[in-house]
């Protein structure tokens, strides 16, 4: 398995895997154009850690992981795209009116997350093709190594609290500790942290 940085030529694959892995989630419901803008902004952000797992024989993309060192900088950068994304957001809201409250909440959350400590590292997304075993572990290990290279020592993420046992076990197996439960609208999310100075 080859782990490499994501580049702009990989965005279509990243979006496709995201759509498959996160069915029904907010970003997925916003549509492919919004997702492409999201991940495109991530790649342009200096603090981004964006990794791709590829099959060395077939070159098939097996999964990806994306996160941010100093995530408040990313949220500020993405927030500056609001005007450009208005048509995409409006189309998503017309297609799925239930998104409107979530759009408002996420706009406020972006503003709040922009106040995170500058030494924070956030794992935003990790997704794999469903039939590929072990890819998530390799991606997470590589992501943690990049975090160390950037001189950071803790990493945080959120994932659904309910109906998500396999994902929660995956993170707990890799040393993440439940820090708190967050409520966002109708969703409850587990906020996990890991001190990467400690070995498993």
C-alpha cells in the first residue's frame, strides 16, 4: 500500500469516496460541488495534512485522511469562500430544505471553531472503500506521523455517538479517549482526543 499526499488531480476520487462513506452526513448532502470546494480549500491550506492510500499494483485509490494543524486557519479560509459558494449552498437548500438549520448551525460552528487553540490538530475526515480492510489503520498511522513532524502532540476528532459502534471501536483501538459528548441539532457526537506522545 502506498501512502502519499493528495493533490488536486485526486479530488474527484476523494469526493467519490466521501460520498460513499458518509451517506446522509451534512457535507455529503451539500453535494459534490461543495465537497470539492471544501477539500480544494484544504489542499491550499498550509496546515493541511491530506493523505491518500493507493494500491501499488492497480493504482486504485483505497481511502484518504484529511485534517488540519491550527484548524482555526482552515475554517477562516473556508469562511472566506462563502460568497463564491452561495449558489452551491442555495441549490443544496432547495434540493434538501432540511439542510437549512444545519447550514446555519455549521456557519456558527465555523466561527466558533475559528477560536480553537493554535496548537490543535483536527482529524476532519478519514474514509476508505468499504471492501478494503486495514486501510484505515495505515492512513491513521501515517496521519499521526505527519502530526509529529509538525511538532504537535495531541489530535482531536468528532464522530457520531449512536449507531456508530465500529467507528468508535476503531478510534479507541488506536488510542483515542472519549473527552466529551457534543450536541449539534439532533446529532450527538463523541469528541475524542489522543496524546501521540504516549505509545499504545
